[in-house]
């Protein structure tokens, strides 16, 4: 992996930060993207990028290519949560519902953002005669989750796009895979209600939450030549959570 050019979105914290650091440790040139400023040290360059904006993404890609000559790996990690029930029903009446704003915000970052970044990067991978695209899905995209209509829709959609792109881009030497983390100890996950976190751990055969580095290691493997004949798959990094459902 030495000297390969890697873009990691959502790299200011959590899984994205751990992933950027892992690739940097492997000798890669890493462009860390996030909509928030970051003081975390990952090596390489940090770019403030809004993945929902085609202009922002295309400008950032152009800078990476101008600086390092191309893009070898794209990790579409950026994501948000805006949880809520589809309909909240209490005492015989509707007490609330998921808003358009909640739904649209998550779709825009988690699904459209993956599309926007991949569309901008792939032409450079084709020019370079190959590359790897890695997409962040989730185990909830495989089996659903209470109160996460919007989030689950995006993570299931990412799986679908992964399989389409693996078919479309394979002839260019581009591999496309998804990683489906379970309950990982990030700030975003810790914001979930305690009872949901407890239920997630209870459904995990290994009996604990994972660490961001567990997911980073999966990304590093799938990006490496050791995975050169792997494309179109969803790798669950979940402590057995899908098995435990």
C-alpha cells in the first residue's frame, strides 16, 4: 500500500479518523475529508469537504489529483444519524412522526454523498487503470433497526450501489466493496439511547462493542492486494451481530 493515494470521508473522528490513521501507517498518502474542522493528526492533507455538494467534492478531488497524481482508494465513510419513529402513537393518537428534514438530511449525506464522491473519483481511477471504492454500510442495512427508517434506508441503498458499481466498474480494474459495522464505540453511536445500545450488545455474540480500529483494519484489508479478487461483497464487522439476531 506504500505511496497509494487514499481519500477518507468523514475523517475528523471515529471510524473515519481511525481509517485515515491506519492507511497513513501503511505508508499511504491520505486525504482526510470532513465537513467539520479537525485538529487530529493523520498525516497527508486535511480538506474541509461537504460530501452533499458536487462542487465541493469535485474541487477537493481536483486538488488531490493535482498534488499526488491520482486516486487509488476512496473510503466513503461520512455519515450522520437523525433517529426517530416513522409514526409515534400514544394514548390513541399520533404524537409525532419522522420529519422531512430528518429523512432528507440523512439521505443527503449517507446515500447521495456516497454517490457524489464516487462519481467524482471514478474517472481518475479509470485513467489510472484501477482502484478501490469502499462504502460504509451497517448491519442495520442488512436486518433493519427500530427508529431508524432514514438511516437504514441509506445503508441498504449503499449495499445496492456497491453491487451495481462492482458490476459496472470491474472491467476498468476497479473493485467496489462495502463494510457493515455493528455497534462500534464512536461518539455518534454513544448518542443513541442507552436501552438501544444495551440491546445491540445483547445481540452481539462477542458481548461487546467494537472499536473504530476494527473497522479500519477491514478497510485496509479490502483495499490491499490481498483482496485483489474480492469485489461486490458486504463485509460485516459486527462481533457476530447478524448471527445473533
